[in-house]
């Protein structure tokens, strides 16, 4: 005989306990009420519960404390947090700490409440629903509990018109999560625009965010809308928000508070309705303490905070991510299906992945190109993965730098690129692959070989220029400034590529 589900209801308002007792007993469930946190902790020692409904604010204990205790002594018990409208931030924190969901007082939709309770009782089906890969967005959830809690929190706050702050290491997928929040929000049919605050000087950043009037500065030959105006009614993702200067922070604070701003050189107020999702890999709270980021802007951004765990904390999901990227790479390149050997997969799972998901995606793409057959073995993984990557400095003999770093210092390649060492390592592999198949006995067209290399160089340079023009929305003066060349040099290159 199946045991009757047992619910714990923790709320200092007797009316709330009565409401849930009536609702749940009508369904044939057992209900045990508690009017204080201490009483709830005593009940946890006496009974086993399937679901606990816990008020976030109690006279004696915080609801988050009770949540953590429940998860410690009865981890199978699902917890639904009861909260008021003004405590969304704490509710999101609760979900990321292991709460199943949260409900807001006053309880308006009873049917929705009943569906939530049934979902909490059938948590296995709920986990399967959340672990579905959102392939259109490149968003793979996996089965890691932290990620499932993260997605649950993201789904809840997506429905609310509130600002979100996403924090996490470089390469963890902050923009992908932002796109997911947009896609399940009521703004999903409106624009989603992503903008990197760290890619511009202060002057350019102000113009790109808020637009400018004709003649407001050299090169402003016409009035231009900023990205806030272009994202009207939609979602604006501001990456590397910590890079914004103090002056820009003041303007961001104003637009977040009022929805109003002035274009550069303008006198007429512009009004927009934009949901802002900000992201950073920095500790913004620490930046506030150091007076490097405005405290009022921090609290305005930090209405709901989401933290993406690094890949090393969810190693069990690495095979899921690997297979996703593997399928993506082979399909896009029109190649037959490939798979990693058990030995290769084990090496991938043991790697620390300092570059997180982005590094994993690049590694899979590289292995696909290097592999000769349908089974990718350990020897076809990049050297840094096979050898475990660069060791921690504390593990190195004094005065003995990593071999790869030393090699990168000796070379003159990619001096201006922020990922110089990584590119130099990839270049070594590329050169090996490029020259290994040359059969000089049969004759080799060296002139054609040089021409191909020249064409490749021009194409790579062209892609960088295209990115600069995309970033500045086609403004050649601004693009030249980003590339640290003159507008004339940029026009020369563009004319040259047209002729070719």
C-alpha cells in the first residue's frame, strides 16, 4: 500500500496554516502545521515529510535556515517557499539553495497552487522536464542539481518584469542563460540585444547605449538610435557591466529607475520600456566595497541574482555537453557521426576547464578537425587536455615557467591578441596538420600554397573588421577607432576586398 504524502506547513499566520490544511486534506494528504521555525525543526525529528511549505519570514528563524536544515536531515523532502511580493531576491536565493519553487502571498490562483503541489510530489518528472536540452538556444541544462536549481529560478523570474544580474566565470554561458530567460518571458516576441560594455571606450559606450544627435561629436553625421531604443519592449543583455565607467554608471542608474535618458548631444528625453539583464565575471559586491562600482546601481541590478556554477563543479554533465557539441560540429560540417572513446571521455571529465563551456566547445571542435576516423581517441585531443593543462603555480618548481608559456613568449605571433598563448598552441597543431601531408617526392606547388596562406590571412583579417563594423553598427569611424587604425586605412581595406 502506497504511503499517503505528508506535508509540513510552516507559517506564523494561523490563517495560512488553516488554508493549506484544508486544501491538502481535501486531497487526502496528511498535514502537520507549525507556527514557528523552532517547532518545525522539532517536527523534522519526529516525522518524515514529502513536501514542506515554509514561510520565508518567521519570528524566530529565517525560512532559508529551515530550508537548509530540511535539505540536511531530509534531503528527499521538497521545499516550497512562501514569500511576499517584496522578497523576490530571497526567493530566488532559496531556489538556488535547493527549494523546489516559491509562491507569493496573497494566494490568488488556487488551481496554479494545486498544480505546483502535484509537481513537487512528482519531482522525477519535473527534473526530466528541466533537463531537456534547449538546442535552439544552445542551452543544455544537464542533470547537475545546481544547474537544475538555476534553471528553475530563471524560469520563475523570467515571468516577472525585473532586472536580473547573472554572475559566473568567463565561458560559463551567461549570455546563453540571458537568451533563455528572454525566450520564456512575456517579451519573447520582442528584440533581444546583447551588448558588451567592455568593448568600448567611455565616449563610444555612451553613444552606443543611448544614441547621439547629428553633430554631437566628430563623425556624427546623422542622428542615431542607441541600443536602449532598439531594445524597446524587449530585453537588453549588458555583459561585463563592471567595465562601465562611473559616468556611464550614473546614466545606467537613471534609465533603470525612470526608463528615461538623453542621447549624446540631445536635449529631448527619450522614454523606453526595456528589461535589463546584466552579467559579470567580477565580484560586484567586492567592487562596491572598493568604491569601484556604484552601490545604488549594484542594488538596482541585483534585484534577482543568478550564479552559474563553473564546469568543474558539474563534471558529471560533461558527457552531455560533449555529445551536444559533437553533434553540432559534425552536422554543421556535413561530416559523418563521430564519438569519443571511453578513454578520451574520461580525460575530458578529469580536466579542470578554466575556460568552462566555451573552452569545452572549442576543444570538441578541435578534436573533430584533428580526428581521422569516427572514434576520437585520447591522442586526438589537444595536448593541453591530454597533459592536464598548465599546472597551478604553487605546483611548479621556483623559477621554472610552464613550457607552453615560455614558447608563447618566444614567438612573435598574435602579440596583440588577448588569447595569445592558446592561439600559439593551436597554431603548432595547425602547422603540424598543414605540413604532415606534403609529399615533396611527388612535387608540391609552393606558389599556390603561399597564395592559399595569403588568402587565409586576408579572410581572418576581414572577419575581425566585420566584427568591428557589426559592433559599431556599420560606423566606419568608430570601427577604425576600435581597430586602432585610421578611417582611411579601413576604407582602403574595404575597397580592396570589394575589388577582389
